[in-house]
């Protein structure tokens, strides 16, 4: 199992290194990121722990604050979210909901937020941040990481009622989510964990996660847009493209709408 996990992560890194790196907007891959993979571990890399990560109270405060910064789009403008944080080792540190009555946010999004946090941390490095939004195209049939979503299955022991969401009996929940809402967290150019947000469209979830990371001063070295969500209609198609969602907004601008169903 360890060998299989190592091969999967190696495949992710190789696919990212070969993907298009043209930069013409803040939402595209930062210049030089693929080459940075050869730098190796950074000296003084952060030990696993939760002390450098936002507390539950801070996370809830940010969840309530950031939707008011500008329109986030989606179904609820990012105001009905769950959020979870894991540390560098993937251990669950914090869970919060933006609503005072946790059950009024989608109960199913509690587990998805935990899995997004795990995914963002698990497939990012100190040198190359990778939001879960950027995994979408890579993991579709016919692409190089098809099947990734079956890796690191979510531990059902992490399923809790809304009022006991932060009472987890296992250190690592796992889960692999390949749509928007998960971002890695950084301090002093080192990855220290991951943040997952769920409770709206995947596109709105990404906007809220990105804002929380920035306001908590936990952006990657190359800034808040280093692993931003990309859309083919706005940025051109790439290996990192994410589909439009209902009422899609990015960085305060309306991008578009999810495609309507056809043929059924």
C-alpha cells in the first residue's frame, strides 16, 4: 500500500510538471512552478502540528467575514459553509461552520470539507501549491490522473453529527476530492496544512477557501492566486481547467453559468 501511494503521488507531480504553464492571468499556474519541483525539501520544514493553524473560533470568524468582502457567487454566496483544517501530516485539527446552527448548513458537506482539506495538503508540496479545483480535468476519463478519486478513501469513523463534527476519534480522515474548495496552507514558504470548504457550489467553495487562506496570512510563496481556479471561457483550456458552476464568480467578477442539461 505504501508503494502504491508513493507511485500515485509521483504520478501527480509528473503530470503537473508536464502541464501547460503559460501565464497570462493571476488564475493560471505561476511561472517556474514545475521547475521548482526539483528543489527538494526546504531546510527547517514545519513539523506536523496544529499550533500554527487557525483555531476553531478564528476559522468560524473568517467563515462569517469573507463572504462580505465581495460577491462569491454560487447558491448562497458562500454563507452556508463548513470548513476543516488538517496539518502537514494530514491530521484533522479544526472544524467549523459559518452558521450558528450547524445543521442548517448542508450536513453532508462536513465530511466533504474534511476530505478537501486532506486532498489539498496531500497533493501540494512546499514549492508547488495545488488547490483541489486544479485536479478536476486531470482526473477525468482519458486524462493522466483518472482514478485518483479512489485513492485515500474517506474514513467513515470521521462521520459525525453536526454538533459533534470536531469530535473525531481518528487522527486522519483521508478522502480525495477533485473539485473546488480545498487549498493548501503555507507559512515561511513551507506547507503547514490544508483547508477544505464545502456547502455551496464547488466554485463558490473555492472563493471562500481562497479568501480565508489570504486573510489568515497563510498564502503560498507566490501569492493568493498561485493555485487559483481556472475556467476555459476566461483563461483558455488547460490541464487545470475547472467547469463553470451555477452563478460563477471569481475575484469579484462574474464569469458565467454552468452548462444546461441536454439530451435527457
